[in-house]
């Protein structure tokens, strides 16, 4: 719990990782892609405040001790949701698998939610792996990477028939939260693989599922907003928005936040620190302190209330994931509602 000026904030980091990008994990013959991927992440890492930067070797493979300190001890995070990203084309044991994430469940299970992953292009083998993992860990969500390479395929769409079948089966298991990476391109993936139009199709056809669009489709912020405003089950995942823009691009950050608040609304925005690209401490503190600039260019955007910040930082994600919120940290039902 984070407290500032007498206000207490229940923080749920809805987008976190515990990856292994160490050189020993690079697939022989694909080292340039494994290195290129993590180098791109390391470039994004530099967009945070200089005092938060890590050296490259530490960035390749964080330790459990790094995670505990950066997220739970210093990072103000009450719960974190781990998003699995496999990338087995480039990383022998996977980049950020369920097994890697779940290894720490024994220690942090009361504050740690692990999401699963499937790839319909792998057919029944992928579903079997996912179903077995779900039986063991009880998933509440899935992370999908539509631009991920798989053999000769360099991406897929949520609206593909085989993907629809997997979405149907996921829903039958009672899993409702579908996190989809739709944001900045990461080399060597294709930019078009992150287009948000397929979310529009899937959200309409699966109204019982929640589609959390990670990184809000950046740089396609207008496309995302005009889609999300009409789809009640589409949510804005703020990872990269806060970590990549709040410090390095403050004016653009204000524009993106203004558009999201106007079109998508404070009830459908979820904080994500994107550890360990960035640590959550400065992002949580920055959001609590942040306010829309007093500038003519931003006068058509609403100011943020304390209730708005509490929703974004944790209460919205807690609702989607059925995370118990202490009574003293909850809001009245209509608190902070924006037009």
C-alpha cells in the first residue's frame, strides 16, 4: 500500500515479467534475434529516470531478490499480474514462461497472479500445455502476442478462425481476462502484427471476455480510443504509457492520458509497471503526483481526481481479477466518476 498526503492507494501492477534473456538461453543460430529483442527492451529501459537504470548484464536476467526488492519492498505494489511471453524461436527455455513465473508462487503466492499463454498456430499441443498449466495454477487470464514468430508465420490475428476456437475454449474454462500486446514494435517483430483492428472483432464476438490492450496500441492511440469507446469489454493497459512516456515525453504522456480518460474512461484503465523494463516505484509515485498540465493545449482534458488515480493504480485491476481490497482502500460506487 502506498500512502501520500493522507491518501492510501491499493496498487495492482497488471503487467509484469520475470524473464530469462541470459546468453545461455539464446537459441543457437538465432542469437541475433534473441539479442535484438532484449536490446530493444534495454533501449526502452533508458526512457526511465537515469537513477533507475540498470547495467546490461543485470537487465538480461533479474534475480528473485531483485524482484522482491523492486516490486514489493520498494515498489509500493500490493499485487502483481505476470504476463507470460514465450518466444521459443529465440530462447531455448522460453523468454518468460509460466514455469519461470510460477517458480516464485510458493514465496509470493498471496500477492502474485500468473497468467497463461497459448498459440493457436501450434494446435492441440499448445492447448494441452495451457490446459495442464491451468489445472495446476488456476489461471485468471491469458497473455497473447499476436506478432510473435512461429515457424514460417510472423504473426496472427485474434479474429483468425483457429484463434476464435481457442478463445471459446478459454471462456469455457472460466478464464475471462485476455491481455493482448498491441503497442510499440519490438525488433524483429513486424509493426503490422500489433494493429488493434482484430481486437475490435473479437471484443464484439466475445462480450463475456475482457480484452486488456497492453500498451494501448501505441502509436495507434486514436485507433485504440475510437475502438475502445464502443466496446465495453476493452480496457487500456498502461504499461509503456507510464514507463516510456511519463518521464521522457511528458507532453505526449499528457496527450495520451487525456485521450484515454476522455474516450475510454477511468474505469477501464489499468496500471502496468512493465517490470523489469522499468521498476514500479517511480511510476506509482509519479502517477499519484501527476496532474494534467495547466496549459492551453490541454484545457479540453479533465483534471484527475484522487479517486481516478486510485482506480487506475489498482482498483480497476482488482475488480477484473477478483482481488480482495481492504475496506479502507475501497471507493464508494460512484466516487470520482468522470463524464
